[in-house]
C-alpha cells in the first residue's frame, strides 16, 4: 500500500466497523518496527516526539512537527494519523492555515484538541472550540485529500473531568465535521460506554496508557479505535533510564541483559533502504 489515496481510503474503512489499534511511534525507527508487527495504521504522539527532541510536550514548533509527519508518512506504507495538538493556533482561521499545511505531509488523518494551555481555564470556550473544528474541516475539504478529522476534548487530562461537558463537546465536534471523536483520559468502562452510546454511530477513539482495559473489553463496549499516546515512548524511556541508573548508582549492568539483542534490532531495519 503506497499510494496516499489508498492509505486514506483504508483509514476511513477501518473506522466503519469493528475495533482496531493505532499504536503511537515517536520517530521513524519506532514507526517502522510497529508497522512490521502488522498494525493496520499508526498515530503520532506529540509527547513522545517532543521527548525525543529533549523538549516537553507542546513545545515543539509547527515546522518541526510537519517535518516529523512527513518523515513518518514517507517511511512506512500504512496510514498515519497525526496528533496535531491544538492546531498550533488559537484563532480558527489560523488553525485552518496550519491544517492546510499538514494535509501536504502524507498523513491519512489528524486530530484537533480543545486544550487551551491555561491552568485557570484549561479548555477553549465551547463556541471557539467548535469553530476551530469547523475551520479544520473546511481546510481538509478544500485540500481535497480526504484526510480523516478527529475531534478531541481534553477535559479528563487537563483537570476538568466533567463527563457531561465532554460529551456535549464531542457531539458538537461531530456536528462541526469531525469524523472520529476522542476524549483522552477516560478510565472506567462505564464512562467509555456512555460516550460511545452518546456519539453512535460516530467512531470513538479511546486512549489506553495503562492496563485498565483489554482490547476485547473495549471492542465489546463499541470502541472503534484504540491508541496508546506517549505510553510506548514512556516504556522505552523507562527501560533505558532504569538501566542507566543502575550503572550510575551501583556500577552494575544487569539491566542491559534485558535489552533486545543487537542482531534482532539491527535485522529489523535490514530490509529498509
């Protein structure tokens, strides 16, 4: 699968029935390894990418983010959906301009969130949040790419975990043109089932960053798409840091024995040009 139109068509089809996983690589190498495991699509992670650059989440420039999307999209042959954070702008017209730029990077989907980055008022006002999704929708439609738009409401991860408000926002995002809806931070099956039922038949993405649910349970609940955000990146950083701390603090190297072998990791990239 190499043609962008084919990838985007497949990505839309994945949202039509069943449940699928989109794990989140943080660089080209991790993307290629995940693709080799047979996942049907991948999703970028703003946090994982930022950490790979030695920066905190939401501190990477638009230019660097677009280059990252292009690198991942060019480097694998399956659909890529992009974590586009808040569109790198507050104003809807500026969001539209940035989304238009993102549509040229080879991605099959992107998400726009309603986090305002303000501790005292962590979400954009309702009307503005909806207008931002509308702007993203227009930009995608004008591009003619058919990229799938995901609307994200961030209340559960920015200190405003109000289920009713989250559902109201997601319904409004769907009406504004979002193809898929996503509320990262939902942690109970009851809340997940409530969101899925409220948004049906629109597909819902659920973030799994710990072992609170299984794929089978989420499938049974009607979830259409599962992502892991920065969790795989954190797992990789965790293994490296634990081994490094053992060396620094104890002068021993037992943690290195748990590393993947040179032959296995090197061989995984052997077929790539």
